[in-house]
C-alpha cells in the first residue's frame, strides 16, 4: 500500500475509543461495556435507530466489548433470553 493510499484510508475512518464515563471511574470496563450495550437498545426502542445520541452508545459498546460477547448477546436478544430488560 502506498503512502497516498494509507492517507486516503486514514481520512475516511476515524478510530476512537469510548470516552470517560463518570459512572465507571475506577472499574473494570466489563460493566461499562454491558451498560452501553443495554443503553443502546433501550435508546433505540424509545427514540429509533436514527436518533444520534443512541449511536454514541453503539460506538462505545463496539469499542469496549469483545465481538464474541456482542454476538452472544445479539443471539440472546433474538431468542428472547437476554438477561436484562431492554424496555425504555
């Protein structure tokens, strides 16, 4: 890949991690991951998928959560066996 191709790719994608969340100041990020996942689906249920603040929760859980966890939780939601309420 040439330098110009790499520069072109870097201008298309901005990689960011989840910002500081005062609810989780000195803790393992597992809880932060799960909370953002549930907050996203509660937000979507209440406001719809296109509501901009919901997208922040999705970016945060995609940044914090292992893909295997998200896949498992998605499967549990589809099977209605997810261990938390996602009602707004």
